[in-house]
C-alpha cells in the first residue's frame, strides 16, 4: 500500500513539474521566433467555454516541449495507474477494450433519454419498410461488442462465458424480432461456440474487432440464414481460400497513441484466409450486379480492405453463397451514414433482392449521426 502511495505521489509531483516547465518554455520558444505567445489569446477574447476549449486545443497541438513530454507522462500513467487514455481500457492478460463500447455495456442508459437522433428501432423498421416497397428483404446483424463476448477478459469477476450483454441490446433485438425484422443473433452464436472445448478466440486481444475465426463464423451464420429463408439460391461461382499470415498491432492499442506503451507488446499474429476466384486466381472483388447488398462498418472493413485484402466478412459471405456481392462500408457509420450513401445512390439497389445490414452493438447508443430515418428516393 505504501509503495502504491509513493508511486502516486511521485506521479503527481512529475505532473506539477511538467506544468511548471512546459508553459514557460513554450512562451520562450514563441518569443524567440517573434511570435505572440498563444497564451495571450486568453486576454484577447471573452472567456467563453468555446473560446477556452479552442485555446486549450491550440496550446496542446502547438506546444513543442509538451509534445515531447506528453507521451512519457502518459507512459508513466499507464505503468503506475494502468491508465490507457480516453479511448482504451486495459483488460487482463494483454487484452485491450474500446472505452465507449465498455461504457455502453456498463452504464445505465435508455434510448428514451434522447441522447441520439432518433432510435435504432424506428430506423431499422423504417428501412425495412422502404426496402419492402421495392421487393427487397432486409437481414440485420448487430456485431457484439468485444466485452459482450469476453467479459472475463475485461474483469476477472465477470466470470468466463457470462452473458454480459447490455439490457438495451437485448430489448432492441426482442423488439425488432417482434416487429418481424429478421435478425442474426451473434450473441447466442458466439456463446454457443465458446462452450465447445478448444474453441478459438473470436475477437482480437488488442483490437475492438472480431478475429478471422469470429468473422468466418459470422459469415457462415449469415449465409446459412439467407439460404434457409429461401431469400437466395447458392450460386455456381467457385472460390478458394488461401491462408495468409498477418501480423499487426490492434486498433485499441494504437488509440493510446503512446509509442512507449506500444513497444511493451508484440504485434498480434493471426492466420487469415484470402478468398480468390478459383477460375482466375484473382482476389475476390464485389459484383455491382449482385442480388445482395451488404452494408456495414469497420467490422466489414477489417481483413477485407485491410491486410490481407479480400479476406473479410463480405468475401467470406460470397464464398459461402457461391456468388459475388455488392457492399457499402463506412467506418463508424453503419447507423446512419451507410443509408445516407445509399439514398444518394439509389441505383445501387437495382436488381437487389436482399440487403444485409451490420452495425456494431455500441452504435445503438453512440452511432455517428444517431439513428435517423432516411427515406429512399
């Protein structure tokens, strides 16, 4: 206990010294170059919240010594307090979690609180009805937050395999199913898969996204549902899977933005599979004339447009169905932005029979631009 107290006192002292040194040093830098010190803006404009925030950002972005000192102070906070910054959370055994996703999971919240534009239920049902007017079916697939699948890697007391799913998520899934929306419940899929002995990890330790194995399981599940519903027929295009080893640091680890922390960890190694056309040997490519359009966010981008390429959800879904697909992918924008893109280019719906819509679970609360109802022209 005494050791922890002394560590915290040392960190506080370091922060105070940094504050006392960095600000005067920056003023000297600016005066030597003939510039007016940025801090002078504090006395030139009204001290409104917006002006103070703007001044804070300017000082933070242009402070030279601060740019050198800040990573080391953040490194000290990480080492002494396990503080990974405002976007990342340190879990167990080298696992990292995206802070907003955990915030969604553990904080009491209701869509009725009006924190977003619209709500997920109205947006999904409206989109389903808009597509139905054109004779197009909708299949919705929420991608679980990593902590919903691996709560025990966030905190030991959560217990392995616990069904730690936000109550709002369960309510949304239930309401959508009651409204006749076809939903792929990956929460149950992963829970059942994890109960099998020797099951692989379905999410990446350093990343917010699913692993190659988790992605492949999702693609197989969606393909089976589409075929069982009779919405599509298996095609005749032959694809092959080619193993490609990939080594990369996860997105959550990079969000800490401290190279000293990143060097504490090794890049995660994974066995990806690139989908190639068996006849030509070329990597999978979308088919604009496909009867199926896939909408989604970075869960569809990973492995598909990132390394190794042609190895993500869309390519593997196409492989399972036996024909190429069309897709619209927008990082962080599956709640509203992908539908806005579709509304601007309605020709993308020409010849389509099915739309598969993926969005990450946390977007139920934190979706970019909320959950707007977007009429299709």
